[in-house]
């Protein structure tokens, strides 16, 4: 008998047994019966060998099995206790002996670890580890970092992998060099991903309670059935029930006194923050039995799990709030700290030499009381009074101790399995989870701070297996995910007239929502909210798969279809965001530096009621959708007894994302003149600037809209040519060694799963606060009436090319470009004595055509400086104010004044403040050496170890707008070295163990059954950049290991250019 194991197809989580049956002479035996029995459920699946004596039994649940081969004239050959893990493919060959089929031969051998028939790279996290290893917050997904090449790039990532945060933090997991958010997560073979609340791309939709998880696998697969991923999938399989009833109940409680302070908290003398934590749950699985009515043993099974969590993070903050001593406008005390804190009077702004503007100081740094805006004093009442001394200039003068930020979460999940016959099987699964988070940002008790978040996820999955013949099997799966949630202010419905807004202004500002406005004052904590939104996300998935065995080939072919729908309402700053900086209270010139941190000057602007910027949002709703279709064909060909080949091809079609009501931008017209061009060119010809000849000044280009004037309704052009090859081999040199390798191409979504939302310029519109059109000589906006000319009405697509003139715009490059990843590997596996598997190899990947953002309205290259240090002359030249040919043509925008900067005049599209194109020109490269070893649980001990040495290079950002391609840099997600280790050791004390086997039950309960579990994760730090600081002597930066300390890890006295004028 020959026995080996290989991974099964990618998104399929169930296992497969295949092999051949031979007689004593070595000839293949056709029409032999192969019986596979699940030892936990007693469910039997039967198959027959084909004319070539080969058989295949796919779609088997994880667990232990008895496999028997029988043929007329031969003794039965039985292999007992075969362990199948998630997505395994065990090759099990039988050699029959002559005799009666009533006789049987028991063959015993351990289930091998060698993967002899696939190039897939995978690490299984088994039920023993999930149930016994320490998990900080109970999410089984936390253990994915035990797999090589898997790095968490989230701060304090391992510790914060809570079930409630997995949707967001799972997208911050870098796997084998893949772009963040491009990994597919599945549960029981059905997608478990959604975009809502994910940081990047798609993240985990539901984190099943650990006690309901049988095992899971992190795998990079070269199977053509794998799609909708950059090559890596993380597959979870849930416990499905057995003939024996099993149940658990648990509770985890952490009190503040049980917590240690953080390392840096101790280092800086900060007190330990209080942290209250409760997590509880239960699980139950077994046969469906209704006394006297139905006995479902060997046929019907259920599993159920529930988990609840209450987490109360008690925070302590140090912040900056305004000092009431300044409320009367008297800032004279600040002058004791130096002249940089001088407050200047905006009413004295006048033109000065060289295009600048001068401004005079307030005498004695005191604002006359008659100049103070009463509304400002009303709003300042929502700040608390300082309660600590703080810095000399008044910052860090407020501390908030032990402010609770509660989080409540629950998760229900249930599964039902039915074995209808030896040819038909099915299961259903339902889950519901809900999260209530908040109030957070709960700095003090006030309607002006704190948000709440509520999110609810519901899932349904079903699966049906039909065996038509022993060599033809069908599997159909359907999945549905519904997410509904959003952020809400602590006090929705706030009446802003309480702040002093007039009835008319209040009616103007509260058109879509009533909430406290956002107030940003330089040097102080902000008032108002981070956001207000509602999100509803639907994901449908349908898989149809056929397995056909023909000769030495096992063919897989099928279809993978998915549909995504989002309905989103982003209210944004619906009552406005108002900024008060140093622009008009610094001096003596308009380009003079402001006070340190804006202290004093920002608050002075607020008291005067003169905003320096801001906007009010009027956002359209979004109803976006995308579809996905794929066909695949894969051949697992056992070419010889030692060589297995995987050959596959996948075709994918991604239906481009669309806004169902065409409320979206769709590209850019680069050449058509704007309607205002003639007037602008005439104005420029009258007052030209020497830097740009009059005949070279144009006002061309504008936005296009989906579904308008023949423009397609989708964000991108359709692409029908995405063919993705997959090849792999496994060559078994002997019983203990195998070489494996593979190559595969994988598309990366550019649709909804990539979070490419609609760009709603024209449908959503911000009305900007425009304080002045003449650099402060006169002011038109105030705190009391920030929009004296009214709010802009969203024109939709009716304005055509003129949409958003005078503002920043963005659009997707609509060209049909599909990002994709190429992956390859070559590795060597060795099975050492003691059933220890060691795997070492090379892993490489390259992601191509990744999304980038390109500024199309940058200063032309010929005007830029070539100096290696700060070129103040060029800066002054480009920021110099010149006559504005667009004056009066762009009402309500910052480009409508009498002057604009020379840089804006020279821009290719001067009618827009910015033109950003979201393009697909990025790359990333990943190369790694990976070492992995595993000892499965035996004799009370199991261990896994991995080591990765890697380098990841990204090119996804442009250094300058004029650069032809993105710049290559070490990736922010590069972690050069990584070590992961886990182990479980059952101490040899207690009943049934080496020592104390005769203990009574009481003594055994106290002394027996103990074990040690350990997780050890170590990785290199993230790359560190020095920004724009010139580094003439790079070799002087590193310190030797004996010179490094936490406070000085590199040489801070190296050859950095510290002169601000040179940076």
C-alpha cells in the first residue's frame, strides 16, 4: 500500500481520498469497491475503481476515517484511523491479497505529513491549537500568524485581533507579499468577506467562536478553482457534529488589577490604563435526536455556538483645551514666552512689496472686547476648563482619567448536516453577530464629543453534494452575507441654534442632519464628530463544481459567480467643518511662520469669528454594485507513481462597478475647451505673466459622467480576456523526500471588493468656506454666517465639463486594466524520524498594475528646481501671486479672487485646484526563503515552527507628478525576518498518564490534566523613513548592537541636514 497526502482544491475546505487498487502481481484491479467510513458519524461513502483501477472520493469532512478496498477473489484491505485535515488530498493505494472478501487485512501506518501531489504552500491550524493555545480575545484567526510569510502590520496587531475587530484588522495582514485586503477568507468553502468597515479591500465578515471551529488553513494554492484572491486563501471549517454529544461552556474575565502596564508606559512613567473584559460562550454539537420521534444518528447532525463579549477600555488622555483667561481677548501673557506668540490684527492687512501682504499686531496682544464674536463664546462653553498646569504656552492642560469606552458584541452560529443517502449530502449554516461600540472619543461629558458605532452581520450558507456515478460528483454551494451598520454622533438631533446661529443660517446648515458642527482650532482639541454614516452591504456567491475521474486524471471544472451590492449614506460634516488657523493672525507678512502649534493665533481667529477654511457637505447616497463570473478547468494528473502534475486554466470576468442610478463620474475629457475659456484667455492676454506666453494659456478639460452622452454606466471598461494559468508538480524522491513547485496567475479585484467607490463630484458637493477673495483685505465669511452666498446646489451631471470648476477633482482611469499577481515557489519536504516534517523553499511573487493615484495638475517639469536642498528662490517664484485670469468665472471657490499663485497659473488645468487620476500602474515584488516544521499531536506533544527571510519592494506612489512611473521603495509592510512557534505539552501527571495514573477523581481534578501551551511570534521592525531630510552620509546612521538603546536606536547625530532653510 502507498499512502501520501496533498492539499485539495483551493476554496474547497473538505478533503479528498484517491488512489489505485492492485493485485499481488501489481496489475490494476478495476471495479473494486472502496468504502470510506467517518469514525465520528459512522457515515459511509462508497466508490469504485475505474477501468484503470483508480478511484477518488472527494468532499469529505475533516476527521478520522476507516477506508476499505474489496474485490471478488481478494481479501479486504482495511486502513484504519486515517486523519483527514482541512483541504487534504490523501493518496491511498491498496495491494490486495488472494482470498475470500470475508477475510480482511488490517494495515496500520501513521497518516503521513508529506505533500506528494501538489505545489500548494499551506499551514493547518488544528482543533487542538485552537482550543488549547492562549488566544488574547478568542478569535481563531489570531493563529494565522503562525504560518510562514504572514505578518500583521497593525500596531500591537496580535493582541488586538478581537472577534469584533477582525473585519478591519484582517485587512492589515500582509501575506506572502500580497496587497492588503486581497486575501480571500472562507468558512466551510463559502466566502466570509465584506468591504464594510474593512480598512483595505475586503476583510473577515464573521469570526466564528473558537469552540465552533474544527480547524483552518492558510494556503497559497495553484489550483484553477481558486479565484477572487491574490493567491492566498484562509479557510475555516466548522465542527459539524457527530454521533456523540459534545458541549462546552466558558467564561473569561479580566480585571484592571490583573493587567500589566505596557513597556513604554513604564518607560515614560504613565499610569496603567484600566481595562475591563468579559467574554463568555457555549457550544453544542451532536446528532439530531427527538425522543420517540426521530433518531438522527449516522445521518442528521447539528452544531451550535454562541459567544458574548463586553470590553470596556478605560482611557486616560492628556489634551489641550482653551484657557478661559483668553476668552476676553487678552493674550498678553503669551508675549512673556517670546514674540512668536504675537497676535496680529486681520483688519490691518494691506498689500506689501513683492506680492506679499503686511499685517499689524494687536497692541499688548489684546483683542478689543468689541471685536469678539458672541457665538465663539457660546461654543467655548462646550469645552471643559483646564485641570492641570500643562506647558508654558497652555497646551496639554487637560487630563481625563478613566473615561470608559464600552464595546458589546454577540455572535450566534449554527449548522445542520443531513446525509440524505449514500449519493446525496447537504448542510445549512446561519450566523448572526452584532457589535455596539461607544461612545468613543469620550473625552468629556458633552454633546460636542463622542461617537457611537453599531454593526450587524448576518450570514447564510448551503451546500449540496450529488454522486452521479463513482467517477462523477457534483457540488453546489450558495452563500449570502448581509451587513448593516454605521457611525452616529452621541447626540443626533442637536439644535445648532443653541450655539447662536440665526434661524435662517441654522435652517441652511441642517438641511440633511442636525448635529454639532466640527470646530478645529489650531493648538486645541477639536469639537464635533468624526462622521455620520450608514452602510448596507450584500454579498451573494454561487459555486458549481464537478469532479470527474478518467484514467490517471482527476478533472475539476465549474463556475464561480458572485454579486456585490452596497447602499451607503455618508453624511459627512452635514452642519459644517470650520477651521481656525494662523493665516490671518500671524505676521508681519502673510508668509511669516505662525506661532508654535498655532497656539494663541488660532484661538484669536476663533474669537474674532474669522475662519481660515472649512466646508459643509451635501453628499448623495450611493447604490453601487459589481458582479463576477469565472469558469475553470483543472487536471490533477498522476503521471507516474512518483510524479503528479497540476495543470489548470481559469477565466475570470469582473463586471465593472457601477452606481445603479448613474450618480458617478466616469473619466475625464482632456481636450475640450471649457465654456469660460474665451473670457479667461482674453483676461490673460490683457495681463500676461512672463512665465507663460498668452498663446499657451488654455482652460480645457473636465469631468465626464456615467451614462451621460454615450458614456458607459460603469466605472471601467469591460475586460473579457483574463485567462489565468496554473501549473504545479510534486516529485516524490523516496518515502521521506519530495520536491514541489508551482506557478500561478491571479486577478486582483478592481471592483467593489477593492473598495473602489463611486466618485460623486456633481452629485455630492462641498460648499467651501471662503473667508476672503483678496488675501484678507476684506472678509466675506464669518463664524456667524460661514456661507453668506448660500450653499452650492449639486448639479448632478447637468453642468457637464464645468462641474466642480475651481475645486479639486478626481476620477478613475476607465481603461480596462485588471491588476494581477504572479506567484511561484520551489520547495523541498523531508520527513524526519518522530513524524517531524521539515519544509524549506523559495517563494516569490509580483503584483502588477496595482492602483495608484497620479496628480495631473502638477507644476510642469521645466519650472521645478533641480537643487538637492531647499531652493527658496524657486519656491518664492512659484508661490508669487499674479493676476488671476479666472477672476469672477469661478464663484464660490478659492480660485475666484483677483490673484492666484504662479504655480496655479502654470498648471495644465488651471481651472481646477487639483486633478487626481486613480490609475493602475503600481507594482510590488516579494522574494522569500521559508522554513517550516511540524510535529502533529502524539504522545502528549505537538509543535510548529516557521522562519521567513524576505524582502518586499513596492512601487505604488509617484515622487513627483511628472515622473513617468512610481518610485521603488522598501515596502512599508516589509518585515525582513519572522519567527513563529507554537507548542502544546501535556504534563505526564494524572489518570491515564505516565505518573499518577491511579489517582482518584478528586485528586486527578486537582493534579492531573495539566498542560503547557505557548505562542511565540517575533519579527523585524517596519522600515523607517526620514521624509525630506537630506542624508549625505548614510553609513553614519546605523549604530552597533552594543550602542543601541530604546531611546537611541540609530545615530541621531549622523549627517542630517538640520537647517530648515536647506530642507
